[in-house]
C-alpha cells in the first residue's frame, strides 16, 4: 500500500470496477473473477465497488460463496428508468437477502432524463436514502446547468442528497468531452455543493493523445487534482481547465503530506475531505491499466511511495 498520506488519500477507493462495460465488455463471470482477485490483491485499497446494472442483480446468486464478510462484494448499482424502479428495488432487496454480510450496496447511479422527473427522484431518494446516489447528466452547457439547478433544488427540499455522475469518454472520439466542458461541470457542481463521480475514459493518469480513439483522453490525475483544487482552493474555470489540459508530469507533485500543481498546494487532510465530500471516484472497465501506468510516473516516486 502507498505509505504516505497525500497519495493514500488521493488513491483510496478511487477506481470503481466496471469490467462489464466497453471497451472491456467482459462476461459477468469474467468480471466477477477479476473483482474477486483484486479485493485479495495488494492494491485492493485503491478499489471501489463493482459496477452493475440493476437488471443483472439476479445473476449474482451463483457467486455468493466467492465472497464473505471479510471480503464482501461491494456494488454500485445502475438503475434504468422510472418504469422499472419497483422491480429493480425488489432486485436490490433480494441481493441483500441472498448475500447477507457477504455483499452490500454502496452507491446508486441514476440516469437523469431530459424530462427531469422530479417524482422519480423523490421516489429514489426516499426508498434508497441509505445509499449515496449519483445522477448521470449529459447535454449542452445550458442543459447541464438546468440539470444541476434541478438537483440542487431537489437537495434543498428533499431528504437525501443527490450527486452528479459525468461521462468522460467512450469507445469513439465523439464521446469525450472537451476540457472546457469538464471544467464547466466541476466548477458548477462545486458552486452548488454537489458531489461528483466520473465514468469512462479515464484509463491513464495524465492527459494524452490516443490513436485507438483518435483524440485526447483525460487523465485521472488531472481530473481529480482539478476537482480537489476546485473544492479546496475555489479556483476558477480557467485554472480547472488548465489542470485538465496539462500533459507535463513535472507540474504535478506529491510529498509526504501535500499534492501540488504548479503554485497550488493542498495537504493530505484537505485531499481526504475533498474525496469524501466532492470528488468521489471514477468507473473504469480496467483496474489493471490505471495502476500499471502509475508506476511509470515520477510524481509517485521517491518519498511519496513505498
């Protein structure tokens, strides 16, 4: 395990395992086998929950004996829509009854449609109040703002607090938001007190051009450094965007107790606070690729790592 607080707080439970989804698109058996291996591995502390559509919860029953109360199956469950909510709620309950202490649900993810279904969100937060809930938002800046305002209003008047889920890429170049768009979402979410999680496209620590998708892929070190600085230092959109665009690893550094980007610095306690209350995690179809590239980065060498 990383030995220093700053790196540890930055990386702890950062990666939610989404092996079922493209480009990996593994079978459930393969993905569960991988997750089982990861939770028993030396980097298990970097691992978040297993990401699964609610429609597939019933398929987990054969894997019950692979997990126990010491090494449970932790889930982030993606709901489909309001029409299927009652049946998916029953599937959630059946999973909990089947797995007992060998499995639990940490997070609920909800697609937020353009209709902005307030009744559906009320139902979700009332029935699933024990879980962290993130709403996936898409659209133009105006559409994103409308959804952010909608969720902020919901949080002010309803029990349970909804966060934001934002997609950072996919299997084709058109699915990758620009750094300006990402900066917009980070900044506006912070302004409204909305927690953030990300999904897809963050296989690499630093921003880089990738031939396989013919575009720049965002780096998870960039994205979470930008989010942490936005939360702890209230930087503006231009600074957030500059961090997201930075491909120079020498501008990022960890020491025993700090994370720095250029002349901005946060301490380990602030990193921990930002991760707990704002920049939650990101979903990735690979747990291996992000970790392999970490070892190649000098920002994680020296005193920062064991």
